[in-house]
C-alpha cells in the first residue's frame, strides 16, 4: 500500500487549505496526523469505511476529513488556520477493522508527509 499526500503550502492565519492523499488500495481506516517542529506526532482526524469521523479537540469545528471511496482519495479541509497548525501533515491508513481511533496504533501505513506553514 502506498499513500501520497499533496496540497501543503504556506498561508496566512485565518486562511484555508485542502490536503489530499491518494491511496493505492482500499483501507478500512484512514487518518491525518501531524508533527510540528520539536514536538511529537499527534493525531488530527480519522474516517472509517462507514464515513464515521473523529477529530482531536484542537481542530474540531475547523477541519473536516472526508474521502472519495471510489477513487481511494482522502481529504482534509482546513479552515481558520492558526500558527500552531504549522506542521508536517501525514496521511495514514489502517487495514484492520476496528474503532479507527485518532491514534497511531490504528494505522499500519504512512505517507511521507506534506508541509503546512501558517504565518501569523
């Protein structure tokens, strides 16, 4: 399985970006994670085969995770971006059927990441 992210870039605070991730095959659980400079990787959002979405508290109401199942493409729409959203964003996939929590433990495949920079 391969995951390829795109859509990163630099925007001003309050702006928006949409990230995309193309997967080479179907996965039960898909998610976005991020790692800011000097910090540990954290979960952002996940979506399962039934389109059930989960979010970490800091992005709920600002970010939306979605997917195009027919094309195996995952999206992350990010609005009202803040400087502390600056990070490398990673797409991840989990093949096992389960809760699809916003946790690295639910994932077994990772993309290489795309950088998002928010200017204040």
